[in-house]
């Protein structure tokens, strides 16, 4: 299952996304960080995404924090967040279900770990510094996946996500179902969690 970390600030009403690089060489494979020996074309290259990837265990909070750390160099594991599972709703659109709901993981397409970051500005600055310096990227063992962070105000995020080619907003057909999960993730954050 894919898992994503959505770092946001409820008080500042901002959310962090990041632009995917076009290609990359250095990645975590299993638990090892290594040079693949060639430039690999990345999925969703050039689009804004939430840091994430394939979960290696059933602990979605820990997996989302691991992916966030591998892709940004910033550790969210000391913060408390909430896990939600994305499922196909009765109308065919993506809906989010709290992990606290019995059976929430059953039939889920993905998991999202929402984390309200108290010092959002400092986190954003640290991630920007981590991603902009190649030597720092290697030293922190950051995957060659994200180019730069992007901060959106809650109110502007849905429109900017569409304008700036965010993955998931273009409906993707998978297993015969249309998916709009990035928009569902933002919609839930803005309209439910951050009220």
C-alpha cells in the first residue's frame, strides 16, 4: 500500500507539497541508500506531490514518517498525527476514513498521515536547505526524488494544485475506478481537520 505524509500548520493555515524531480540516481532500496548507477525517470516527474511511497509495514504513521524523512531529510516521527485511509466511496470518488474506524484499512487504496507541525516555517526552511544542496542530500541520505518544497495557503491550495500540475487531480483510471486522491486529501485537510 502507498502511504503519504501531509505536513501542515493549522494555525498558519498552510500545507507543504514538493515538486518531483525529472530524474534521480540515489534512492533507498529496502533499507540501503545507494546510487542506482544511472538517471532514472521518476513517476509523476515535474508535478507537485506529498512525500510518500510504498509502506513496508502495517504501521502507517511510522511508514509515512520514514518516507517523509527519506524524501525531505526532515524527521516527523516525534510529532503526533492522524492516519486516514483512502477508499472508493459509493459515488466512485475517493473518500477518507479514520484509522480509528473499525475495518478502515480493509480495501484501502492508500494511507495518509496528517501532521500538524507547530514550527512550520522552520520545517519548510530546513527542507528547502536539504533539497537544494547536493552534498547535504548525500550526507542526509535523501532520495533524489523531490526538487523543492512548495507551501500553499489552505484557501489557495485546490486551485494551485490544479494549475501547477499536481498528480491525482487529473483522474487516473486504476482497476476500473477513477481516483482523485490528492484533491480528497486536501479537501479533507481544509474542510475537516483544520476547522
